[in-house]
C-alpha cells in the first residue's frame, strides 16, 4: 500500500510536470502604425506553436476549446471579439478538428476613446488549449501591450485576406436533401467550391466537411451525427476564395436574402459540452444589455469547488439549446484572483463570494439563482427574465431569525460538500476508535472539535473584518486567492494522505509519553481536526449559506452581529459530530473496532490525494509560472520521500541513533523543500 501511495503521487507529479512544458508562446502585438483618438485600431493575440502542436479555431470540431481573452485593463478602449483566420483540418484517426499551427494571429479591433492621449496600457488574461498527438494541455498567461496615441507604433505584419471578418461575406442559399445539406453561393461569387469549407457551428458534423460529391455550383455536406440541430438559418461557413484567402459564406433557407451578422450567433454547445463564454466586464455587460440582449453572468473561481460542480448544468442539452435559441450572452466573471471590480459587483447583489449566478435583461428584475444550480432552475429563471416575471431563488428580505437559521443550516450542510468529504471518514474513524473509551473522554473530544471549528470561523471573520477596515476588498474563501495558503493546504493534504496509508505515522514516538497517556494528545488532535475541517470547507458553499454570508458581511451589520453569524455557521457545521459525542448510542451504530478501520483509513487517503491534485490545479491559475509549478510538483515528490524516510527510520523499533538520523534527514528534506518553494513563490 505504501508503494501504491507513492506511485499515485509520482503519477500526479508527472502529469502536472508534462502540463508545465508550455509549447505555445503567447503575447499581444500591435498591427496599426498610427493610433488616433476616436478611431479604430487593430491589435492581435499572437500564438506561436512548436512543431507538431496546435491550438483551436472558433469551432474546434470534434473536440478541443478555442482560446479566450479576459481584459484586465483596457485604458478606456472597447475591444471586440476575436477575428479568426481560416483554419486547417486535422484528422486524428477519424476525429476531425479545426485548428491552427505554427504562428497564428487572432485579431482584436479596439475603439480608441476620443479623449485618448499619451500611452494606452493594455493588459489581458489569455487561456488556451494546446495539443499534440500525445495529449492536450490547458494554459493561461497574463499579457500586456502599450500603444502610443498620435505617434508612430511598430506594426506587426499580417495578411488581411486570411480574415473573413475583414472581408465582405458571400450570400448563398441552402436546402436539405435527405441527410445532406446543399449550399449554393450566388452566381459569380469568388469561392473555391472544390476545397474544404468549415462550419462556424456544428450543424454539420466535423467529419461532414468532406464534400459529398463533385458539384460545380454547390457545396454538399453530411448532416448525419451532427451535434446541433439544423435550424432555419442563416448558417455560415468559412472557406477559401481561390486566391489564398478566406471568406465567410452566409446561407439562408430558400431564396431569401442572407443576414449579415458581424459575428455568428452563440453556439449552443461544442461536442465537448462547452458554451460560448465571454470574459465579464461592466462595459461588456452594459453594451449587451443596451442592445436588448439577455445576459447571464457566472461569478466563479477555480478554487471554488461548488462552482466546478455547477458546471455540470451547462452540459445539459435542454439548457444549452435554450441559451442558443434565445441568444443569451454568456459572461464569466473569474474571481480566482483578487479583483476589486468583481468584488464590487458581487456586493451589489448582497454577496461576498462565489458561486453566484444571475440572468439580466433591461426592464426586468435580476433573476438570481441558488448556490447549487439545476437545469430546471436555469430554464425557469431564463423564462422569467425574458417574459418580465420576477424570479429569485431565495428572497433577500428575511426576518433576522431566518437569516440566523440560514447560517446554521448552511453550516450543517457544509458537511455534505465535496471540500469537507475527506474529513468525514476521519471523524468516523475517530468515533469508532473511541467506542471503548469512557464517556467523559468522548464528550471532551467532541467539545474540543466543536471549539476548534467555531474558533476557526471566528478567526476567519476577524481577518475579513480587519482587512475590510483597512480598505481591503475580501469575501468568503478569500484565503484561496493566496498562493501561499493553497500551497500549504496542498502539502498538508499530501502529508495526511501518506500518514493514512501507513507510509509514516503522525505522532510516532509520543505514544509512551505522559501527555499521550493522559489523553492530552487526543484532545489536541480533536481541536486541530476542527481547525482543519474549517480550512478545507472554505472553497465550498452550501444552499442558503451564500446569501447568509452576504447578509452577515453587509456594511450595515455591526461587528458583534457578524461574529454572531460566523459563530452560528461554525455551530451548525460542528453539531453533527457534537451530537455523536453527547449521545453514545448514536456512535454505537458503527461497527465494532476491527480490521475494517485500517481498510477505511487507507481508503480515505485517496480523497485527500484527489483534493491535493485539485489544489495544484488551483495553484497553477494563481501562480502562472510553469517553471515554479514544475518545481512544486517535484517538491511534493520530495516531501513524500521525506515522509517515507521518517516512517522507515524514525519508527520506535529502530535504535536511538537510527531514529535521530532518520528524523534529521526527513525534517531536512521536508522543511528545506517548503523553504525553497515558498522562497520562490511569486
């Protein structure tokens, strides 16, 4: 079992290390020689892939994900969506993807303010998926660009004819013949019908881009196994113009005139289940609402486990089809890192953290959804905001006592959340071990665990109030925005997991001490487990808890009121275990202590290792340093080795000299690795 645990950890290390080798260089480049106030300017996100690697077009095909950009500083400019060049077809054993290789520019059109002068400092966050024939690896990077207004700028060269958005579209009509889509461009159109054409949405299966038979006047595509249902149109394709460029062909059913949207309608879902999300900003939200569109905002964070669970709803066919049918504009407000603008927006709705999801439409009250989404709720909220009927998952006007009940219930429900799951088995083991202990010891441990939980919640409240008093903008789970806290929690999960598997035993050598004999070590352990349970609970929220936290941290609440609410949350979380301590008959329902306890103990290491890998994923988003992430992955392997050395040579049956040497080596490896990682943590 020890070797299996180490193998699993090393496997996780290797996976993370592979992902750390960035094979695509990304930056922003300017394409406009002279930037003028009140005019438009072109810039580009430049992707330079190593040989054999590729990134994805706007419609990735059978699998994949196209790059996204989230603006962090626009200097007053307004940026439109990406203008994509025409893609190439990649056939990987019958899996057809639409991709870009080598160097590719994704253009961005900026509206320069009329009052602009001096320099415009632009900052953005870009995420992309790069793949080769061995696998795919997600990456992200902060990029920046400085433009001089009214002066010359170095302009990177690009070929405008590769970008359909910069050229007039080609009108066409389409008809359906059995399982084939027949598209006929207008007479005289300069298009190369004999070459490959790419659908901007998957109403044609990616493999169906192969023209079914030669036709001098039309394109024929296979509709069989397409992931989207073909509608009345218009439908659009991108393909070659016969002169080395790409054009967009927009076809309507029958002979009606083709619409000329500046961008295609949002795709309901890619085959991978992803939707067409845009990065949220107040300006983008206001622009969409002013255009009369329905807006949906997902306030999320990578460290928020509840947010990750909520994503399952977006893959439901009914939800994605409704979003596409009503052309809902989807925004993602990423709170993984500290963001004053997102924090301020959350406060407008009385919230202090994520998850938070809301539909917006001019003239209709916001449709606020619950912390845990269901497909039915999303559909009801969308229907409500479109028809003008007010919809809200939970009323925001409650009596004070109701708010306290929500806080208490939310604290209790935290025990069922995925963040706290690794601790449940440990508590079950604790009660099973105490089955033969005297009742006073069991009650004392239950009370100390509860005290640990409540004091930890009060400490968390005190930190939040202190930071707010100092002008900081923080909320629930704010510590998960700190790379140092996430790293420490990750190391702790790995250490506890290895201890559960038997690689080493926490506390070995203390068994014969007077403190352990008197049970003081167990008392401290009970208190510490309460602290740990609170620490791992913060990435999650529970039904009703988000609204209660928003109420508790509202600026109208006094400090004693806020502390009362956090106390009630802590009591709610600790109560199930306290009841088991106070009423031994409940604990008696557990099986008698025996071999099953060792099996359960080892099995509970796997949720801890899984949580550690999840925290590594969070850490990658916070640090954005592939070299440091590689070092962190190797560092976890060294820490695992240190734990093994401690367990191997620090055991009681070893001689004093062996125990001393083993513990010195283990402590040196463990603490030295931590010092190195924290010392190089940006």
